[in-house]
C-alpha cells in the first residue's frame, strides 16, 4: 500500500454514514439517557440488557461480516445498512414494550455491523495509504464525532422546542411526543445519507481497494498467528469500555449534579463535541509522532479522568470540576477511539485481509457491547446516587490501565516499523 488515496468526498461519505448509522442505537441514548429511561419505563439494567442483545448479534456479525468486506465494494453494503437501520427507528419511535425493544436492538446489531463496520474500516485504511493512517482514522473518528454532535444538537433543539414549558413541569406523555419527533427526524436523515452514499460513492474509485472471492481458513489462521491481532483485541476492548462510559455522563449530570433533562442532554452534547475536536487535532498532528505513543498517552488520560469521578469530589456544588472531569474523560476516550485502528498497518496485517482481520479483532474488542451495559446498570441501580457512578468510573481507570499496558507492548514490538 503506497500513496494515500486522498479523495475527500469518499472520506466525507464515510464520515457521515459512519456516525449516522449509530445515532439511533447509541447516540440518542447517550445524550437523552434520562429521557429514554422515562419514555420506555426502563431501569438501568433493562436498558443495559438491550445493549447486550445488540452486542450478541454484533459479535456474530463481526465474524461473518468481516469476510463480506473483503469480497464486495462498500457502496451497496453501506447504503443498505443505513436504510435498514432507519427502518428500525420507525419501530423505536412507537415506544414498544421491552421485548420488542430488545428485538429492535438485535436488528440494529445486524444492520450496523454485518453490513457496515468492516467495509468502513477497510475503506479508511485504504484511504490513508502507507503514511497517513493516523490522519485517516483520526479524521474519520473526529468527523463522525462532529456528525454525532450535530445530530445531538439538532435533537436537543427539537426536544426543547416541542416542550411548551420547563421540563420539571411537563408530564411524561408530552416528553414522549417530543422525543418521538427526535427519533423520526433522525431516521429520515439517516435514510437521506444512505441515498447520498448510493448515488455518489459509485463515481469514486479508490486505488488498491482489492476484493477477494473467498476467504480461506488458512488465511484466518495466518491472522490468528499474529501477535498484533491479539494485542489489538485487548487495546480495543479496553478503549471501548471507556467509550461506553460516555453513555452515563448525562445520567451523572442529572442524578449527581442536579441537572434537569434538557440540561443533562446539553451536557451529553458537550461531550459529543469533544470527539471531533480530539479527532481533528489528532488528524493534523498524529502522523508526526508515533501513533502507539499517543495511544498510550490517551489511556493514561482516561485513568486520570476515571479517578477524578471515582474520588467522589465531583458533586453538585463543583460544576467547574465536573466539566473538567468530563473534558478529561472525553479527550482520553476519544483519543484512544480515534487511533486504535490506525495501528493496523504497523502489525503486519495484509491489506487484502483487512476486513477479515477487523472482524476477528472486533469479535473480542467489542465485547463491552455485551457486558458493559448490564454491568454499569447493575451498579447504578444497586448503589443509587454517586456511589454507583464511582464504581463505574473506577472500572474505567482499571480497564484503561490494562489497555495502556497492551498499547505499550504493541509499541515495543511494532513501533519500529513506522
């Protein structure tokens, strides 16, 4: 893989689709968690179980969808994934019973991963070439973060406009109707992005976007013999535990800091805007440094942010400290997320097997989709108030410490290949 394939329209379409597809299952809950729990009448554990069902379907989809990305070009897979995800949003907007909601999350586990995930990662790796992997993945994640933040900002605006008065004085049915409008608008925009991908990605050619007719078992064994594959599994798992922590920030804002549902949604949106800031900054500077070193630093920042929240010092009368802690966690988590796939090339993973490698790595790396939600929910429900949040954020620090160690081992073995 030689020069980078700097087709910016191609990257823009990847950015838009790469975040739009996750708005319904994840971003809206991250920003509107208290509202979601009230509207669907869910406990933290029940919401966590929905994420677990998503994660179980996603695990199977990572494994089966990876080779699909090495066989077919991305345009049709990505567009179809967006449309099918938006279709699930129409059911979601009806505020169904828990068992139906769990089916919807399982559906999203299929649409967002089987058809979409590996094609996006492979296309980004090809776009970055041999020299700009940091830029490619940082711009991808930063752009996705900006897309998610803008979706969140639009959602907060719609939600606020649809409420006729102060959130504290409005009944649950009015809030439900307001949130339904957020879901419908989101689903419509996701469908439009699918049309753009279908219409315009076909006119874009990326050099070296090679596909294979069939992935052989010997090639899978070749990947499993690589130490880099196993280290990436650990790095991504630990980094993704941190990313899942961002789901509870808006809940912390309401339960511990005393914010109402609109204010806590604004806090969630503030957190979303840290992602593009981090990603774009890394996109400009990352390739001037060792990507593995920056990844280690990102995990170190996550440890510090987790300890700040776990200390019990971030309480209602410490607003500045709260936003400092949110900023620290956000910068650390988003730095890790932006960079962990950028070190694929360093690990001697063949380009032609990128999709399969991503599927194998993700099979372990994204297991937090299964266990993190229920685990966080258990601690938050069992230990109401700040105590449950302290336990959750201590988990962030412990996983980040483990991820930092794995990144150090990766750096020791592969960074010389930069």
